[in-house]
């Protein structure tokens, strides 16, 4: 039995790369702050202009903000606002913070946009397959358990209200899982926090969710790599250049277990109640907001190579698909993604 749960600074597909300059480099002003959050790592690369400084207590402010998001949105913390909502048996409106409402509302929007491929209530299935907060089981559940658990899943059973902020479940045992978009939300909040300091050239990430603005320490556009989707390897498939955008990749090759030669990943198809079939190795999405890129990449990964690509095309999304073929991988991307691809090296 083989398993993989890779929790490095950028655990999915994206590695931040600094472009090497052709001329002798000027001193690089980049300030780097890094640490742990949300079961993975955060990383900030801040490029102050002359005269700007990063305050000594900035890292403390970053970590306080991330701790606050965890207290609101983590299903890994039994005392978080989300865990308390999930345990609450009431089917009346339950008051929640505006921040939790905002992320849940985005999750519902993506659930609708993807016709339920993405489902913000999929958590019980994620947990059944052993990819949630409980210790990993690495065992395929019984068909009966899958059918029973699937009955609890359905984003249409959850309503969100803005004024005053509240959520309402149709079933007492509905369970909301924000793991597919709250890291992205955290990245958007980190970017906003950086901008309060006046620094407008930065790259911030949590796990594989990345948001960048301006240029890197050598005055070049931020460049990141889409990794080759091979477990245990870190090789570059394609370089993408982007500024003022967010990038997210969803894949099935870092967080999975294998049983009888079959790979079972943490991305679940809510319709079947099972991990997605191995037709796609990864999907990378570029968007204005990291929360949107994060959720959309998972949605397209579940929707699959055909429906997912159609969805991306219809909605003019910048999306890059890595399809699994008998002889390797095949790239497919929407016209909106093309401008971000760096020219291939000869
Ligand atoms: P993504 O592709 O971005 O998301 C995949 C995840 O989304 C799955 O793991 C599942 O939870 C969910 N999902 C699966 N299928 C669907 C679907 N069809 N629709 C919608 N969602 C789906 N991990 C820890 O080990 N310890 C922690 O303390 C911890 N704390 C966290 C706190 C927060 C606030 C968040 C957001 C996550 C936390 N995690 C923690 C989770 C960990 O970081 C996850 O592995 C991660 O969020 C999954 O992201 P990804 O980028 O690997 O995959």
C-alpha cells in the first residue's frame, strides 16, 4: 500500500521560481517570511521599493491573521466557528461571521457553476475516504457506507444570507468543508495585508495557492512552474508568467492512497461518492482572486477532461489541463490561459 501526503511549502504543483537575470544582479531587496498554517506552509516574498521597510512585527501580524482564519474556517479545529456550525443540530438560520459567510457563499457559487462537481457539503465523503481531520485509514469504504454518506451531501440543502450574515441547513447533519477554497481566501487576505504596508510587489502563497503582484526582486515578472504530475518527483512541465493574478492547481498525485494497484485521491466526485477517476492528472487555474482560482481548480478537476474543459471554455476561464494518456501526459488549455505561458525552452 502506498500513500502520499506532501506538506511542503508548495505541496501541489506550483514552485515559485526567480528568473535569473542576464546582467550582474543588483542587490535583491526581497524580504521572505515563512511559517506553518492550515496543515501546510505559508510563504511571503515582499519586494520593498527604496525607502520602504517591512516592520519588525509584520510576521506576527501575518500569523495572527492566519490563526484567525483557522479559528473561523478549519474543520481540523473542533472549536472553530465552522466546526461549531457543523455540529449545530438546528435547521433554523444560524448567525455566522461575515468572513465565514463570504467563503461559504463563494463555495455555493462554485457548486452551482459546476453543476455540483464542486460541492461545499462533500466533507462527509472526504472524511469517509480518510482524507479529512480523522487519522488516515487508507482503506476503500464499503458501497453501503458510500451510499449512506452520500445522502448527507448536497449543496442545495445549504442556504446563505447576507443581512444579517447567517447559514441554514436543510438537514441537521449537513457538514460544510472549506478545504478546497479557504486556503485561497487566506492568500487573498495575506495580499490585502501586505498592501496595507504600501508594498505592491510581492508573491504570497499558502500551500499551492499563489497570488502575485508587480515584479520580483530583480524587477522581472513573477514566474512559477507547473510541475510534472508525477508522485515523488519535482520536475517542471511548463513555466507561467503572471502579475496581479492568482494561480491554483488541483491534482490527484500528492494526496492519495493505493489499494490493489488503484489510486484513490482526496478529490471526490460527489455524484459517485468516490475519488475522481484517473483521467486528469491536474488542473491549473489563473484568476483575479485566489479563493476563486482555488475552488475552480478543484471544480474542473472533478468535472473531468471533457465537461471540465467545456465549463472552462463557456465561462472564459484561464485553465490548463494535464490529461493522463497511455503514453504519458497531454496538455490542453483555454485561449485565456495562453498569454500566461512562457515560451518553451528549445
Ligand atoms: P484542493 O484541490 O485545493 O482541495 C481538495 C480538498 O477539497 C480535499 O482535500 C477535500 O477536503 C475537498 N474536496 C474534495 N472533493 C471536493 C469536491 N468535489 N468539492 C469541494 N471540495 C472537495 N490539514 C491538516 O492536515 N491539518 C490541519 O491542521 C489543517 N488545517 C486546515 C485549516 C484550514 C482553514 C484549511 C482550509 C485547510 C486545513 N487543512 C489542514 C487541510 C489541508 O491543508 C488540505 O489538505 C487542503 O486544504 C487541501 O487542499 P489542496 O490544495 O491539497 O487541494
